[in-house]
C-alpha cells in the first residue's frame, strides 16, 4: 500500500508539472522572444533559447514607445482609465445589488430580470449605441469615453453581489435601523465589511477586463497620444513596413507586469471571494 501511494503521488506530481509547463509556456515564450533579435525571431519558433540576444535593443525601443509617444504615456493612460472605470463599475454595481436585495420598490423583480437579460447581449453589440451617445456628447477621442461605458456597473457584478447580500441575514439591517442607522449607513457600516471578499473579487475582474480591453479603445480613440497599452501594441505591426516584433514582445511583457503584481497581492481575496460565492450558491 505504501509503495502504491508513493507511485500514485509521483505520477500526480509529474503530471502536474507537465500540465503546469504547458500552461506557463506562452509566458515563457513571450519572455524568451523579448530577448531575441528580429532577424532570428522566427527561425526556431518554439525554442526558448535565443540564438542572438538583443534584449537591450528590444526593451530600449519598447520604453521609447512608438509613433513618438513613450511607453510611460501609454501606461499612464491605461492606469488612469482602468482605475477610474473599475471604481465606478464596482461602486454602481454595489449600489444596484443593495437596492435589489434590501430596498422594496415597485417592479424590483422585473428590473432585476432585465439586468440579468443583458448578460446575453454581446459587448460588441453595445458599442454601437454607446458610440452614438458619446458622439452626441462630444466625448469621442477622450479618456472619458473609455470610462463612461463602465461607469454604470455590469450585470455580472450585480448578480454576484446580489448573491452575497441574500446570504446576509436581514436582522442585521433591522438591528441597525433600531440603532438609528439609515440606508446608506447600513450599507457602508454593516454590509460592505461583510461582502468585502466579493467586492475585491469584482474589483480584480474589472481591473483585468478594462486593462486588456482592445475593442472599445479601438472604436472610441483616434489620437495616438491618448491610446492605451492594448492599442499601442498594435502600432508595432504594420503590414506595409517593418514589424518590430522584439519591441512588441518587450512592451507586451512590460504591460503584463502590473496585472501580475495585482494578482499576486490580491490572490487571497480572489480565491476567498469565489469560494464564498460557491458556498452561497
């Protein structure tokens, strides 16, 4: 029995290592490609060992940016848009979820069903009316155009927070009302600390979605100086001229660093939020 357990453990760890390698291989390939020269970039595509090291040139070109705009400008645009949109999205989703679960109003169930129906609408379809509205408001080619569509919450976050609120006893609200708390005080003093894991999970997901968003900036933005990182990366590829793949991979790796840092720091909250949501479901 002991030999069988050791054998099973060895097989499990070997299989886990092999699967883990294939999962992390794209990241390793990106890192290795950022060290390669453009001339040898695709001579041995699957190799992780560069034939000619040209990391200094690649990262220098990536830091200098593209089209006369430095990397830090693209990074600043992305951080500004991501933080503002994430804060607005999570905050409005929190208020909507609180209203649907704790405030009785006419047609509450119907409006919640309408919100859930929007989960089936592709985001690409919503871009057309959003563009028309932003165009009439003269907000096209501004950073506000990238923030405003996210600033009214999302159905996914509203549904997730609603599930958390439903798992909290209503007696907490009643006790707070007896002590003289209003609706806003009950939300921020009583309920928000309880649903903190859900809020952190929603914030992390919103951060990732907005940070890597390419479609909306492509439609709403025209000025290179206001581009986000996702659009800036696309500028390195031009079918009519020279493609600087080395700088492209180097900037891609630099743009991934903030998301990796966020994941490492807040991984505990992400796992806790998903686990608690699964238990409540």
